[in-house]
């Protein structure tokens, strides 16, 4: 029997927004990456999302991003490793407080958007992020793109890491995600996305946009909760993974 964690980005809105979609998706995932206020989220949303995740017994993770609300943290910024360290420590600490106050325990950290993709290729940024996580809590699991510098630097500093793959994204021959600005970055066919995930989990392979199979490790699969059919997709991928003898379960600390 194969096994994999299923994660989703959560709490990426503000104020008294309708949390129905997040709450519903939590029925089908095993880890939640909760925005910490820089690219999205605010204290009220963080508190409410933590409470929902604890109620569902879902693994809770901090989802720190670049300070770019307008661009939703998806635009590259010229930041130094020290700045990356400071903003990651700050954001982990914010969510850590809400988790502790609610009587829970944080499971992981997963950088968001441009910060995640920049760190995937930059040893210096990855070192800074890994150090930030380790200094706050060396037992936290660091999520990073499979085969990335972030995973390598996390392991080097002594963190447990989880190699992440994406259900609805296409890949380049170097293992990086196709940039969102390109028209072929997203997979909109649910069956194609699910078939890609099952192959990554069971075979350790993914077909790049250049038509070349690349090796990949899938400890955790990211699904996005902000699409038009996010809930239906979450339900379908969970069902199809089970039908393919893949056990979906949270990562154990």
C-alpha cells in the first residue's frame, strides 16, 4: 500500500469572510497550510482556520509568504537571506501563537508562492528559511518542492522534510514548476491532474512539458482550494487515490 499526505493552502482571505469552502475541503485533506498575514490572511482568519483544522484533526502548518498583498505573494521580490529569515520567523511565530492558544501543536512549514519558488533554486534563501524553521522549532517538518534546494538545505540543517508535488501544475525538465505566467502552467482537466498525481506517488515519475520523464518524490500532494471546482476536485482526488491503493494520511512528527 502506498501512502501520501494531501495538503491545501487555507485561510487566504480577510475578516469575516465565508469560510465554508475551507471547512468543506478540510474533510478531504490531511494537512492545512495556513496563511500568516503577509500575502493573505489576518489574525481573525488565522484563529478561525486553526480552530477548524484542530476540530478535523488535520496537520497544521504555517504558510509564510512575501509581504505582497496586492500580488498575493506570487511576484518575485529582491530580498536578502536575512530578510527571508526574519519574515519567516515572524510569520511562523504568529501562527504558532494561535495554535498553542487553541491547545494544538504545529506540524509543518510551507513557504508560499514566489518565496517557495525562489527558494527552490536558491541555496542562500533556502538556508535562511531552513534556519528560521529550525530555530523556532527543530521538530517542525519543512515542505519543499521535490528535488529542490529547500528540501536539500532543510535536510542539511537537521530538519525533517516533506517532498511536495502539485496536482494541478505542469513541470519543466529541471523539475521546476512551469511559471504561472505561461499558458500551460495549470492543468485544468481533473482526470489528467489526478492521473499525474497517482503516477508521481506510485512510480516516482512525472512527464515534463518537454516530453521527458523526470524522477520525483511525493511525500505530500498540494491541491489548491481557491479554484472554481476546488471542493469537487478535493473529493474526487481523495476517492481516486483510495481506488488506486494509495492511503491518504497525515505526516507523523
